């Protein structure tokens, strides 16, 4: 029997794959990116949401000046459209993933967990689609109020 | 030249510490009992005993078992804080009964089994889910490279994982974790500590396998950094710090 390193069969790990298998493929999968997303979106939302509250509810007359004309004026700018859409997407993803984490904590694995999780994913996707359609297709001339 | 003292003479040189020199104190132990052959429901028992205040709590439990109620059941082996058998909830906190002095809990102490694992009898829990998590992280050195001599390591490389070599697998950390209480499939702080010990070992060749296992849904990203584990560890391991280092290693894909 040879004792050189080349001739020696590589001892497999318990899962049957040799040591170092899958190199080149990142180690972290969905849970890593979900975890990282929560941290980054949290920081960005802090800035976006606090800014939103100050602009819409605190500065000048505050909430009293918010009407259709105000929104029309605001959404004429791509900057504010992007701000609001980003806030919508980040807050929805952040919220749905947060609910998923709470479900993992409180609901036992199985059908109930999958059902509740699926409900929140569908609800989140529907709200995001609705919000995106409004932000992207908003045209004040098509609204009777203007 | 002064005569040198024997260790026993040094130990007995303080009046306070001399065996039998301290007056006994009264200690009431309130213990959560469970015996499925007696009752489906757990119950509380109280025992009041006289005990040396410098004895450890495990000796008070011995006194109860040997002189008051022989049916009281608990695990202990070395009774000196190394084997990790006698982790229990003492006055609401996870600790080893052999590392708590009677004087620090007298006149009354509440003792319960560690949480999150099924109680089999009194203070004995089923440790298998805990060891399942431990086994899952490959807690042994993986290195099949041929070598003519020992695998050398610099003091700095050894220092990298020094803290996590101290684990005695008592389960005090894992059973103090609220994530583990709610979901026993969570791999738990102790398994992550033991993965850390090999992930950051320069001689090991399977850190990516362990990082892959720990980045699953049951792995490190369930940790919510409540620090219960760090508080509970009787060996003083910075458990939460080790978990955060493993998270970072997964993020940057290298130990």
C-alpha cells in the first residue's frame, strides 16, 4: 500500500462530500443576505423615513399643507419619486422579512408556518406591485381633481 | 530561614476558611421536581438544611439526596466545574451548582432544570437535541494532509481560538437562549462556540464546510445577540462575540 499523499484516498466528511467541495461557491446563502439586508435597509430607512416625516409632517405648516396639489408638485421631480419608491420597497421587504423571523421564533415548523409565511409574501408582493404602479404611472392630468 | 509551610498549613492558616471553623448556616432549597411515574405535572419541594457557607451548592444538593430525599435526581460528575454535568437554573440564572457557594445564595435558593430541553426527571433533561447541534458542526480537526512532523502553529494562531477551547458542553449557554427555547432546531450557542474553535484553527482544512452548515436557516443568523449566553457561561467564554465572528466569517467567506 502506498503512503504518498497522491495515492491516499481523500477522506469524505459525514455528508459524503470531500473536504473543500464547492469551493468558489459563496458559503453564505439566503439567510446571510436576508440578515445583511435587514441591517442595510434599516440604516437607509432611518434616513428615508425620518426625512419623510420631517418633510410631510413637521416643516412649514406640516401635515396641513399636504393635498393633491402638493403631491403633484412633489412627484413632478424624479428625486422624490425615487425616494418614495425606495422607501416603499425597503420598508415592505424589511417588514415581511421581520415577520418571517418572528414566525420562525413562535410558530412550529410545518404547514401553519408555511401558510402564514406565504400569506405575508403574497401580501407584500401585492402591495409592492400596487405602490410601484402608482409611483411609476402617476399622471396628474388623468385625475379629475386636477 | 523561615520554615516552609505545607499546602494544608497554608489552607488552614485563615481562621475563617478552616474546615469546621465557620458556623453552619440555614439554607432552604426550593427545587422543581418532576417524576412521570408519580405525576404528569411537575411540583415544588422545599428542604431546609444546615450547611457550611463555604460549601458549594452541589454539596447542599448531596446533603438533601443523601439525608432527606433519596429520590432527588440530578447530574454531577467531577463537582469542580470541569465536567459540565450540573448546569441548572439557580435563582433564575443558568449556572453550575458546583461553582456557586452556599454563602452567596443563603438563606433561600430556587433550583430548576435548564430550559428548552425535555425534562426526564427532576433536574435531568434530555441532552440529545443539544448534542445533535454539537455533532452537526464537525467538532473535530479535519486535515488529511501528509506530514512528517507535528502541525506547528504560532502563538498568535493559537490565540485566535483560545477562548472557545474552554467550552465544557454544560449547555448553560444554549439553554439560556430564547431562540433555542422557541425552536430546538436552532443549532445553539454551544455548537457555534465549538465550530468557532475549529473554523479559526490554522491547521484545520474544513472551515468552509462548517461555515456552510452555520449559514443555514438553523444557524448563526437566528442569533439576535441578546447576550444571555455570554452571561450564562460558567467558563467566562465570550459566546456572543464568537457568534458574531462566525457571522463575519460567513459574510466575507473566510475565517
